[in-house]
C-alpha cells in the first residue's frame, strides 16, 4: 500500500475515534446512564461479547454491573435488563415507556418499519389491533382451530408411520406440520408436505433462523453497514426474506382474484377488505406492502419458533426417557388410545403441562428477547435512559432464575409442579415476553405445542440412536435464538 494511502486511513481512523467520543460525551442523559464496560471507538463493546455464547456473556456482565447496564453494539447504545425484577419493572410496570421496538438492523432492512413485529407508534398499534382481532375471529383460542390442529396432527402421524421405525431428522416434518396451522389462518389452507413451494419456504425459514442465531447474525447487528460489504451467509438470509415476501405476494394476488366480500376466508381476505375501505385515506397503514410484510411476519414467527420448540422438546425427551415414560402414563390414563387429545384434557394432565412449560423454560428459545426501545427520556431506578435507546430485556435471565427455579440449568418438570402433583404457575414463565409487545400468537403456540406433543406421544415412543447420557442439550447456536443440535431419532408405535 502506498504511504499516502496508509496515512489517509490512519487519519480517518483517528478522526472517527474523535467523533465517536465527542458524540458520546455530548449526548444528553449519558451521565445518568446505567454503568457498563468502557466501549472502544466504532466497535463499541464487540470484543467483550462472545458471539457464540452471548447470553452467558451478558450473565457475567450482570454480575459485575448489576441488573441494569449499558453496552454499545458497535456505535449503538444498548441497555440490558437482567433478572425478573428489572424485566417486569420495565415491560409490565412501565409498559408504555418501554413499548417501542428497538433496533435490529437485519429486519429493519427487510421490513422498513412495517409489519407487526418491527413497526412502531400509531402504525404498530393499528396493525396489532387488527391482527389480534382477525386472529381471534379466525380461530385463535376457539374450537375451530383446535380441530384443525388435531387434523394436522393426524397428517403428521401418517408421515411418522411412514418412517417405519428408521432413523430420521424431524426438522422438516415438524416445520411443515406446525407451519400449516398458521397457514390455515393467514392463507385459509394447508399445504401438502411435498408441495415444492412450501418445502422451499420451510428451507428458507430454517436457514435464516440458524444464520441469525450465529456469529454472522450478531455481527450484522453490531456492524450492519460494514457487513453489507462482507461476503457471508447473511446475504443469502436477506435474499431468503425477499423470497418469503414473494411467496406471500403470490398468495395475495390469488386471494385478490377470488375475493368475495360476503365470504371472507382468512387473514389476507380481511386485510384486503380493510384496504378497500381505506383506499381514499392517503395515510392508511393498510397497503399491499404492509399486508405482505405483516403476513410474512406471522408466517415466519408461526412456523419457526413453535417448530423449533417442539424439535428441541423431542430431543430433551430422548435424553430424559423417565420423563417421556411419565407423559405416556398420563396420556394413557386421561386420554387413552381411541380418541385424539384435546385442550379440555390439559387441566387433567398437570405433569404433561409441566413438561411443556419446562421445555420452553429450559431452552429459552429467544434468550435476549426481541429488542425494545424507550419512547421518551425515561427515569428507571437511579438512572435516566435517553429516548430511542435500544433495550434488551433478557428473557433467559428470567427463565433461568435460580431463586424461582432451583438448578435452572437442569431440565426438571418439578419446576412447574406442587408437591401434591398439581400444576404450579409462575410469573417468571416469560418465553413469549411480556407487556405490550408480548407475542401476538402466544395462545395459538401454547395450544399447538400441547396438542402436537400429546398426539405424538400417544402414538409413539421416541427412541434415541445413542445412549441418552451422550445426548447434548446445549444449543448448537445461541444468539438471537437457541438452536438445538442436529439429531436423528426413531419413532416406535406404541
């Protein structure tokens, strides 16, 4: 490199450092920020954040700086909330102040402030109200969707029987089965497991969840502008999101061509009618692009999170055969073999209910939570958090609290059982987050997990390919999400 070029780069770095410190020192409210490690120019606290074990890194930082501390993800200021009391105080006691969605550059690039997950302000409130109302009208929490889940469970059983007790990876089958539940609500139909478009979409979801939960995803969060110029799988993940949107747009066009205002079939139909009602409102949030992004949000979230939870749950039961055996016994006693499990059974199945809760607690699927932000300068404990600051209410710190859950790193259904065997509720159970940004599909996810797990275990025994003590339950990847180790199993008819 020419000397002049080297000198130019050196001066540019020095200037960037100076600008960083001047801006950081001049921002209002910084003197009252929570404590935290000293950031470096440009990269912030990147060197202190272990990309492959971010939740563990934040745990160590909380031990040093307390339950509320400040970090810099690159140049972006972030406040982390660690432990039940801090998370509850923010998301529930001060729900309005912490209701905004924080910065997550990968999704900002795709969603551009639209949809239900990554929008803000009145736009978000209006879309969320519409989504919740429509989901309720089309089955969430109602008998109709319960019957659809039961029917899809029977389709899954057929595919499991087709394995003929031979080893297989359950990822694809579970993704298809779980996705068909949300597809019934948003698209008004299910897809066959060999439908090529559907199979392609499942591959995209699975790939993206892995990439975003890897070091590549974390690096994109820290340095989005820089990572746009660096080769890597994050570029394919961005293209995948565009492909999912195209999938949804094709469904929207099909719906538009067959729309009957007197016979609405699903979420897309309801949105299209709302668009027609507001076509003269220039500021309406009900646009084709917002429909595509909102539907993509529901499609992705309703597929990947629940299917990954169930896949992780089966792996846990392979390791803990004694737990699987007790669930079998409870299903046999309450449901029997002649009918499908139903939601009315759950109240009589405290052990199975506890197992499902413990799976969600143990895996802490979205350990850092989807980031929030404060809508204004917010006094919080002894600090002031400036408006717009990204907030990470760390869910794993609540789900793994050792005062509420003895030996939290161990899988133990007794965490959700009283001594007399009845089910024990816990305010610390927050796998779906809490407050105004709690997952819109929580009720559907809970119903689906219960019905699918009981249906599978009513009909099959899960058989590992190795000794249970050798099964590794630590996440393969841990960042945005906790991704289980890849595995195969056999299902043996009971």
